[in-house]
């Protein structure tokens, strides 16, 4: 099941208009200038291992950079302690993206650029390396000789713990993107969250005035209610005071609708996880140890797709025959 952090992050940053500001903030200015931002598009699916989903969520964007297809891969690291092996895990994920690309483009003689990005929001901050080279043991007296053979694989890091709330408010991105990053940074760790939120009053009012602003604010409110002990009525009262008369009923109606949406999504996700576990057992019984990409396809499939594969596995002669269905 997705954590509240995953749910908020993916709900907001899976939308190109919100993601663009974060990407512009992290990428080198020369690269930002060469990106055709009109081509920024979310690529469906995830390459994160199922056993790592309690730590990571990910988003993959395709984009044109200097006229060429490229990918921006964003890994959201939400555990309280950073993982020193994140550079290695990122490399594994990038290889999967390239494998998928080659499967879809078998005549290609080049691999597309993938820019790896990590967004981290623990209270302690990132204290590990940001390059695969730092994980590889090399004899000290051979470092210079072996340097050309040791792969360097750095990634861009947005360490929210090291970014002040003031600087977050100044970032050139949408109100919802800024407010989301602030909540990911502070909601779990602040005993004075409402006091800190008052400094964001202008952002809150601008967001509320935007199309679907009530829905966006209630997404934030739901997140706060899940990760803090703040009474919901206090948060609603704060918003009502900041937003003025007439906002309370709209927020309440929107909030109730989102709570029901969350219940529905939770039930759907639970059904999918149960079906995926059963299907994997069926596949392993028929075909033995499964390749990673097959396991990933099962875990990211819809309930309807899982049902089709569950029927197909009964008569399929090979693993490939199962996945042809649907």
C-alpha cells in the first residue's frame, strides 16, 4: 500500500505543470534552456522493486532536450534514513528503463539520456554519497590506474531537510508544488505546524483561488491528518480564517468527497495486491523463478488485467503467452 507521503507526492508531481518547477529548480541552467517544456509528459508505470516500495516511489518523464528524446527519472526517498546504496539502486532502475526503451524501439542504435533525480524528506537530511563511484572499493595504491574503469554515476539531489521553508516559498513553481514540498518537509516534524502554515497564508489563498484549488487544499489537509496528531477541526478552522467566509462549506464538501475517493482507491489497491500475490504464485508454479520485469508487470497491472492473466495462465504454454493476453 502506498504511504501518505507517496500518495501526495505522486498525486501532485505526476502532473507536468507541478513537476516542471521542481525539475527547473534542480537541473543545470544550460540544460533547462535546452528543454522543450511543452513535450514534458509522464510515462506510465514504475521500475521500483515491490520490496522497496516502503522506501521509494518514482516518476518517469519523457522530454525533448536539444531536440532529442530524453528521460527525467525522479525517485522519491521517504524513509527516515537515507540509503547509502541509492546510487546503485538508481542504476538498476535506469537499466530497466533502457531495457523497456529497447523493447519498444528495437532498431535504435543509441540509448536515450536519463537524468536521475532524488527527492528526500527525512528530518535528518541526506548524509550519504550521491555517486556510485563512492560505493566501489578500489585498492588505495591503484586508484589512479583504475579510475577510468570505475563507473561514475551521480544523481541530482533535492534534500528538503537542508532547504529552509523561506527558500521553498521562493521557488519558481506552482503554489501546490511549493506547499506540497513544505508539508513533506515539516508536517511530520513540527509541533507548531499551524503557526508555520500562517507564513504560507498568501500561498494558501492563491491556491484556493485557482481552478480545483479546493481539491488541492483538501489533498494537503488529508495528508496532514494522516501524518500528524493535529485535530482536523483546528486545521479546517485555520483554513477558514485564512480563506474567509464561504470557504468552510466548500472545503468540507470537497474534503468528504476526497475521503470517500481515498476509501475507494484503498479498496481497489487492496484487491489488486491480493490478486497480484495469487497470480505470482500461479506463474511461479507453472514457469519457475520469474524475471524481474515479469514481477514488475504483475505488481503494476490493473485489477482487470490481473484477472485476464489469471485465466490465461491456466492454458499458456509459456510465460510470454500469459502476457500476450489483454
